[in-house]
C-alpha cells in the first residue's frame, strides 16, 4: 500500500480557488469556422424597353423612322373622304346608265334590242348579243334597222327577237338588202310613259340609298377613330361636318339629274 501524500492547506488553497473569489468570464473570439457566411451577389445589367404607344394619324411608320423619310398615312386620316367619294361616283355612274335606258319616256329603247341574246349554234350554250352580230340603227319614227354582218346570222337573230316575248317585235327582211332587217316599233302609250316615269323615280331612290350606304361606311370609320382615340375631337368634328356636306351635295345632284330625265320623258 503506497504511502499517503500529505498536502498542506496553503497548497490546496492555491490549487482550488476560493468560493469567495469571483469567477471571470472570458468571451471567446469567433473562430474562422464560426464566421457568418454572406450570400454571393452576382452583378446583372439592367435593360430598359421603349414604351409602346398607339399609332395615330401623325405617327410615322417604322420604315420612315429608320430612314428619316416622311410617308403620308391615310388609313386613319379623318379628312380622307376618298372611300365616300368613290361610293358616290359609283352611284352616279349607275344612275346615268339606268336613266339612259328610260330616257325615251315610254318609247322603245334600241339598247334593249342590242342586248338580246342570240344562239348561233343550237348545240352550244354560247350566246352572243345582237350588238355583236349586227349594227342597230334607229331610222326615225317607229322603225329600227339591223345591218347584219353575215347572212348566216340573220335567221338566228330573227328567232331570238321573236322569242323575246317582253319586246313583242317582228323583224322583217329588207327587200333591197339581204343583210338588213327592219324592225317596226310599237307606238308609245300613256301607260308605258307612266311606267318609265315611275322607273326613273325608283332609279333615283336607288342612287340615294347607295350614297347613304357610302356615308355609313365613312361614319363607322370616324366612330372607330373616336373610340380608339386615333384623332383629336376637333378633327373628328370637322370630318363629320365635311362628310354631311359632301353627302347633301351628292343627294342634290341625284335629285337634279332625275328631275331633268323625268321632264324629258314627259315632253317626249
């Protein structure tokens, strides 16, 4: 058994601190492994895109913006009345053509005879107008003369005119010219004259309706520009005023034309 080691009290006090001695707290410095880890930030370039605006009346197209050239834009121009004027011109052309057929005031119109369809070959569906095969010449009074280009066409032309029941005409071969046909015309009656006057009125109303339709197209265009704010309010107001002015003038021209035609029919 080993011998006991005798420790002196002073030596033990030096080893163990007294309970009266305050303890000192030491703060530990953070080790490199305890350091906070910051997120790695990557630098990104910021880009901006140009704002998009509505394409209006005065905005130039992309090609002109690149080249610097100025090209007129008429698609949404409130002062562009070309479509309206084209519709009015079309209505006037049809009015003139329709009145030309009625201008005789109940008398026979040679153009009706020119438009009769003729079958040269019975086995074929191809037809030709009388005006393509013969020359229609009013002789004055109540007679029309047909000068046929070929003798073989005389018989088909006579058959075509006789079969046109609405004409009620009977061609007669000329005694002195084998290529000539004489067509006596019926005398005009009060009923036929009144029918021509009524037809002239209807033709005029049709022309007015066509002008109104052209105005509707222009009105719809201006309304679209107003909703989409493609033009200034003052521009739209001026466009509406000019549109009504053009339409009123066109209607007045139609009335004047029809009245002149009806007057000529009554005096015929």
